[in-house]
């Protein structure tokens, strides 16, 4: 896996020191510009070309009362993405990003002519409480679907990848993965997801505890993914792995994508060098997952939608950080005395 370009980072830091502003006055915007310089291998990075891929799948555990919405919503939302009515559809248009929807495991049939990527591995995962969510081969197939999506986006010219997800019940497998891979307790990770009541919360926590106990002898990130994960989570892990392999940065959105990123980093720790956390969601355990990867979120607006929405909202700020770095004059160019001038 490639590594960010340290010399380009140093050159960007040196340029920041020469721009017509007090040193460090743009705060994290300066750091971000230098980070993208390292990722692009140039002292002055180019404007970003974002690509958004939304992976959709259903979950056997959803029928155990762990979500406030029925499982049919997954398929209905896929159609909403295609019609352009979902939040991520609106945001993709606003930030001039491509948007691709991948059916990797929705428990419904779609018209073959529907403009999505038809990569269904199976009709939803199995109930993780009672058996492995995926067989090893199914998990690998879902990972490859994510890798293929990243390759398509990069081949089309994307320089920033954003993964989104849709899958009723998917905060439950995500919580199980975060617990398994970080060592955290379910009580510290399991949240309300789509807004379950106290009884639903108890069912979610019980489902995670039962799944972790059932699969307790598992000892690898890939193994945990198959045991307690989900098809779209596996695809997103593959998406991040492929992005890092190609040397293209990816934004980590909310709770589900953080669980997938944690899996990807467990499979190859160097994946972390190519990830940037967009925000801190309201979902319990999200920050814990980011901390486990050494990622610091850029903002906190109390979001918990998913779909890649929080990451998409970050893009204009990233574009501004790069534009400031590229277009501001240096002290010498502007004829302005710097603080060392006598």
C-alpha cells in the first residue's frame, strides 16, 4: 500500500508559512491543505473531484425488532436515491459529485434496467444472533464489490471517495463490529439508530451481546466481519481498502462507515493513512470507533442520517482549504512585510 508523500507535505507546510496571514491563523484548514498535498504528492494540491458510492443491503437481525423502520424501507430508499429525492442525492448535486448506488444485498428484486450497480451477493445477511451473518465466500464477494466500485470511481477521475450506506438495522452489526474490534462494551456502543424506544434499545443491546458471545472465538477483523457484519459494511471496507491501495483519500462518514473503516484498518493498518473522518455523529460509539483508528472528526452537527451525508457536507470546506492554500499570495508576492522583516 502506498504512503502519503512526506516531501510534498513538508513543501506545503513551508508554503503555509509564507502566505499573507499570521502563522497558524487558518487552524485546521492549513493542516487539511497540507494533508491533501501529501495525498496528491504535490505542494499545491488540485481541486477535489468527489465521487459518492452508496451501498445498500438488508440484515437478518432487522426482523428482531432492532430498528424503528420496517425492512422494506431499504428497497424503497434505493429507488429514492435513483429518483434524486434522498438527502445524499441533493448533496451530490450541490457539491458536483458523481453518485453511484450499489445493490450488494437488498432483500428485494429491482428492475434490471434500474440505473444502479446490480451486485447482489444474497438477499440480505443472516441473523447474526444465531449464525454467521455471511459465509466467508459471501463476505469476500461483498468486499470485492466495494473494491470494484472504488476502481470505477478512480478510473472516472475521482480524487476523493465517499462511501454511503442504506440498510435497515445496520447500526446493530456496526455496533457489534466496533465492540469486537475495539474491545468496548455494548453498553458504550449500542445507540438508538433510527430512533428506537427503550424496548428497542434493549433488544439491540441484547442482539449485540448475543452475537459477540456466539462468535467469541473469532480472532481476525475479516472473521468478525463475516460473523457479525453485513454485506454493505463489507463492501465499504473493500471500498476503503481499494482507495488506499490506489493512493486516493476517502472520507469516513458516520457510525456504519466507521465500523467498516475499523474492519479495513484491521485487515491492513496502512488503510488508516488514507482516511479522513468528516464528523462526529450522535450515534453512541461513533467517536469511540474513530478514536480506535486515530481519526479526529472535523465537525459535530448532531447528524445521524448516514448515506454519506456528513461526508458530503465536508467537501466545500475541503475545497476552500485547498483554494486558500493555492491562491493566497505569499509575503514576497504581495510585497507585504512578514513578522521577521526589519
